[in-house]
C-alpha cells in the first residue's frame, strides 16, 4: 500500500515559496536542490511539503488544497490577522452550519484553509 510522503506545489520560485511556508508553519527547508526543488519539514507532521520549479503554473483554482487546523487556544480573528501579517491573502470566511473556516492564498496564489478543530 502506498504511503503519503509529500504534498508538492508547483511554483515559479520554489525557494521563496518554501521559505514562506517554513516560516508560517514553524518548519525548515530540509532539501534545496539548487532552487529547482525544495522540501519543507514541519515538526510533528508525518508528511513533508515539496515545492518544484515550473515555467508556468496551471491557471485557475487549485483542485487540491491544505486544510490546516488553528493552534489550540488561538481565536479565529488572531489567526486570520497572523496569516495576513505573514503575507497570505484572506479570501473569506466560509462554512456550513456550525463548522466555519477561512480560506487564504499563499504568495503564489495557492489556496488553503484554516479552521478550528475538525
């Protein structure tokens, strides 16, 4: 049975995007293949994030995205403010019933969500 080893993002500047995600998640770049491919590992995560150089990323909304949980004890407003201050673009609050989340875009436009506990 295959295992999930990495989630990889296309980027025109993998090194910069990897550094952004490493900073935001408290991780580190553990591999930098001359800026062509970078790997970020995050403490306590079993899956790494990869960033690979492409000439032109696929346009439009990404079909897969990260769903991140807020740190326990951090309220929604503080979480949103922190992501925005770190360079993310807030695309809005969304939800169904009592389950709410915020959608953001990273510096390359990749969408991701941050919510309370799942």
